[in-house]
């Protein structure tokens, strides 16, 4: 290890120890193995006992106020600019965003939660330099190995189409109602970019709040897309709404939500017991969001969430659609 690397490791270690000492003045007890760990930031991220204590504090009725010490700790910890400590803050983003959005309608003081969300948003604004995130999509008018074009073939090169998946960012000093969805959505985008580092319980917390935000009973779509429910059954079920915690779901929030759920469905090793729980929770969240999209008659959301439900159906069928069918018939 070079001298520069040793100094960097030492700085990260000391800042993590300082964060643990500050946290010990807020929660009842920090497990001894966390503070004595050789990797204190990693212990902060993954220790289930400590995470449970922090989660319980964030869910308390008076959490999120401007003078809340735990929100202050999350804010200060994120501003250390150490990636391993920023991951600790992002680990609790599902609860911060979940409780915050669910309490907006109650008109409670939530300046503490807003400070944390603004810190994450400002970090992303600076790292992106305010620029949008774009992807290039090939021109589908030209045939490929995956599809045939309905238009006559033209041997002329075409530029790929550029699509914006996350618009440019502007600095925000406060969370106004018109900017709330964008700020929370950007925080969820950053969470998604680091989701591989997140423990399973953090993903379970996220799926839980997806169901709360949707406010709809999604069990009607458990057999989607081949359900055999009658129209009367559907109308009766769709009327079952959980109003507590239900929020508006504009595309700025829904898009990163679906990316995170996509990872929980397709990007984890389901051989592990905890990951199985994550997968099942993500399935329930998708069904609730689909029920909400159908209730709101939101075509964009219906198409997006319906695609995830179809992936779930394909996974259950265990069919590999890339395999060529085996047959004794020779086609000439």
C-alpha cells in the first residue's frame, strides 16, 4: 500500500469512527463490534442490529423535524464526501423518503428529512454538472438480428436516436411542492446506481414503501397476465384502497422506483434466503403499483409496471426463450 493510499484509508477510518461516536449519542447503544471493527464504515452499512435501531428512530412520530439529531447525523455523514459513509446514508434513503412522502399530507415539520434529501440532490447536481443522462437508441427502421424492418431496406447510415432518461438538474435550496418529486426522484436514482452495495433489508424497506405509496391492493394481479377474475371481481378489488401513506406518483418518482424494483426482481441471487424475501416483496410492490396505475388509468405506468409483471410470470414459468426448439421435423 502506497503512502497516499495509507493516508486515504486512515482518513476514512477516522471519519467513520467519528461518525460512530456521534451516532452513539443519539441511539441507545451502538453494538461494540461495530466500533471495534477494522472496517467501521462497512459495519455501519451492514450491521442488522444497528440498522434496526436507526430505522426505528426514523419511523417515530416526531422524526424528520428540523432539530432531529438523527437527521442531522445523516446530513453531516453524507457531507463527509467519503463514498463508504455516503453509502451508509443511502442505505436508509428508502425510509427517509418513504416516511417523508407519506407525511406530506399531514403538514408536519419535516425539515430534517428535507435537509438529507437536498444534500443528496446537491451531490448529484454537482457530480452530473447539471447535465441530463441520455442513452442512444438504434434506428429501428433498419433490420437487425432481433427484428425485421417493415420499411424497404436503405443502405444509408443513420444516427442513433438520443433519449433523455433523466433531465438536467438545477440547484435547489429548498423543497417546493413543484420540485419535490424531482428531488426525491434524483435521490432514488443515486440509490439505484449504488444498489449493488445495499443490504437486503434496505431493499425490503423500499419495497414496503412502494406498497404504501401505491395505496392499492395488488393481490388481484397475482396471476397477471392470465388471471381469470370476472369484471365484477376486479371492480370490487380495485376499490380497496389504503389511503394512509398514499401519494401522487408522477413519472419523476415512478421511473427510478421501477428501476430499483427491476433490480430486486432480476439482479439478485435468489438462492440466498434474504434475497428470496426481497424478490417476493418486489413482486408484491409491482402488483400494488399496477393496481394503482389501473386505478389512475395511467397508460405509461400500466405499460411499464405491466412489463415487470410479465417478467415475473416468465421467471415462474422457467422458460428460456433463447433456446431453439428441439424437433425431428426438418424444414426445407
